[in-house]
C-alpha cells in the first residue's frame, strides 16, 4: 500500500485586528484592565489568526508564552488587538499578539501563544503549512518564536 502524500500550503503572515471597549466589568481592584480578561482576549486574538488558516474545530491553545504589560489600560479606552502568525512547526502554530491603544503604535501588552492542530480525538496531527516570511518584522518574530518552548 502506497502512502498518499498531502499537499503542503504556503501562507504569509497577515495581521488581524479586533477592538474591545474596556468597561467596568473588565477591571481589577486598581480600576485598570484585569489581567484575566486580557488573557481571555489575548487568546481570542491569537485564535482568530490561526482560524484564518486552519479549521477552528481542529485548533487548541496549549501555551501562552508570557503576556507582558508595559502600561495600564483604563476604562473607556479601546484596546486594539493585533495578531499574526510568527512560526509554524509540524503540528504547532505560534502567534504574536499585541494590544495597543487605538491610534497608537507602542504596545501596552504583547506576547506569544502556541496553538496545536488536532484531529477529532484531540491528538496532534500535521497541518501541512509552510510560512513565507515577507518582511524584516516577520523574520524577527519568526526568530523569536522559534526559540519558545
């Protein structure tokens, strides 16, 4: 019996955006954005990037590689989430996520997330993706993500 080859797909690193209004129920006891709510939105932003290239039903989050806050986020602010594929392994996809204030370029929070492509039984399976790096920023994120375990 001959093994059937599966065709590989080359992808580029597109940036995905979504915005969230920071409301009272999103705050901690310091009246700034609660880290737990940030983590929820952070993973959601990463998931959106991966779901653009793989079926959502076959994606699971396995690790957040740090969420580093550089400044607080206050109620009434609009937090803009940006996510992009930074690295693909055999079964994994690593995504870089930032949160910025609307109309600002400096991130208030950033980090990486690893997702794994799984079958119906939840076991990791190859996704057959190759990442084509277009820009120096893509190459920098790829290099950083490749060192994360």
